[in-house]
């Protein structure tokens, strides 16, 4: 797994994620095991997902996004308002090609 996204890669992912709708929502329970499993499945299916961080989430939006990214082995591409963008390439046949990614 790459150690972090470059600015160019983040911009690329933000452009791809702009039209997405949130598929996961962090609520008052925070980053629970069920939420981690749901997010894991969505990342495997889509690689790039948008998550919504509710007003009643126990941690602030950046901490919530980072905690979820850490538990799913993904990376936070953006946190904008109460929405975050998470990215994790698929193990087999990744669909998103990052600019400047060396394989």
C-alpha cells in the first residue's frame, strides 16, 4: 500500500469523487465494527467512496475520517464540510489509476 497520496493524486481523486453520493454514514455510535465492515465492502466494490459524518458523531470530522481510514486500510483523499473521501485500491484489478503511481 502506498504510504500517502501526493497532491496531484489527491486532486485526481477529488475530481473523480465529486459526483459520488455518500454510501456510508458515521452517526452517534462513531466508527463501530459494523461501520468498518460496511466501509470495507464499499471500498472493495468501488475503491473511492464518499462518507458522511453526522452532526452527532462522537469525534470531530477529521478524527472520524482518519479512524475509519486506519481501520479499513484506506487513505483520506479529502475532508470537506461533513463529507470525506476515502480511497483504497482493489487487491485485484484496481480500476482507478493514480497519476505518478509507479507499479
